[in-house]
């Protein structure tokens, strides 16, 4: 359901196939199936005995009586569709959003808890009304552990090498002209221009919390933003483009308002300096999250809420 060329196309696919997909899922859950345990063992389980469902921005309603929903920073599915419909600056085919809205509302029906992240897609909106069963959590990732590995030198981590236009933006040239090292995920190496690939150093995203990583350049998805601010690194992102998922429009508003990063306005060099200066205050923001939630680990926090709910 996420294989289309753009968000509107994916929504149209969802609308066209939803009834069959939900029916097939319910049939699958109605009987004994072979499944794999977390340690790889194959066992038989009667799926009618499912105790509860953990949903991560799910697109199908399973009908399991006890459900918990988390949007992973993207906000409740129905709310993102409603906001896009009302936002004139997002120029997409909104008929697809209107058609998908009843399905999105079906996803949220009957949820025991709706987990929304702080920061998240609607963090810019101080007037937003929290739903009755909604609970805020820290970011839905494990904070990156400090990494003391020896790296080639001070540099920039780029987590979007496959995105059209990055070469034309001058980011690669700016990085090298300032004598900085370019770090990219290993899975992105082959998508780099040949002359850039020869200078890049492969590094997994979990290793970003290293003193030699000065900043991250990435699309404004919350998993990338969280990775930067939890590691107290500068974050730089391109401006919203029409081909982006609509949530990026709202994410950028939050990034600006909360001071979590810089949206490129002029050139990468200026943005890099601004972002590094801005990152000095990120530690204070994270401390406020700890004071509010007791942790920066939203996965652990949500898990404890689920256990507490089931223990009542």
C-alpha cells in the first residue's frame, strides 16, 4: 500500500483495495497458523487467541478487540488527511484524501491508546486538542548510544543520497570545499555519483552519535529529526517540495518552531553554520523531555503504558 509514485496514488490504491485487504486479514487471523518466534522457532498459534494488537501507523483494521496505535511521529492517520484537505498550501489531489478519510477514521476506532510523539507532526500547533485516549510519548526510537569509533575526520552525515536534486543543490561540493568528510549509510553508497562515492565513508545511522559527526542532512521525517536531536547534532533539511509526503509540510513547521533544525533557504554553507549554532540549545530541549516523561526512549515509555493498561 506504499508502492505508488506519490501519497495521493497510495491513498487511491488503499481505497480501491481496502475492503478485500481487511477481509483477507480477518480470514488469516481466524485460525491456526505457523508463525516464527523472535528467536526463529516455528510454532503453531491459534490467532483467534491474540491478546492485543500493536499498530504502527497501520492501514487495515483487524478487528482484534484490544488495540494500541502509534503513528511514529506522523500523527493519527485521519488527522493528517483532514489537515491536508484544509491546507491550501499543499497542492495535491485532495479528492483522494477525502475518499480515504472514512478508512482512516476506521483505523482509529476502538483504540485503547493512541500514542502521539513529542516532538511530532503537529507539535507546532499549540491549540491542537488532544483526543480522549491519546497519550504523548518521547520519540519512538531508542536514543542513539554514544559512539567512540575512530572516523576519518569531522564531517556531515547525509541520509538522503537517493533523493533527486541533492547533487544539484550543491551539498556535496559544499561539504568537500570546507574540508569536511561525507558520511552516508552503506546501503546508499551505490546511489552516489562516482566521484563522490570515492570520497564518502560508509556509516550506519545508529553510529551518528560520534564527536566527528557535526550535522545530519536529511528529509524532514521524524525518525531522522529524532536521530539528530537525541544525539544533540545539528539537523539540516531541504524545503518542502510538492512530491514530498504531505506530513513533511507540517514537520518543517514544527522543526522551525521548536528550533530542532534548519531548513535550507540560501545555500548549504550558511545553513550548516546556523544549524551547528542552533544545536547548542538542543540539550536543553532534551532535558525538558526527560523532565516531562522521565526518559527519552519513547518505545520503552509506550511499552510501560501498554503493560500498565493491560494490568488493570
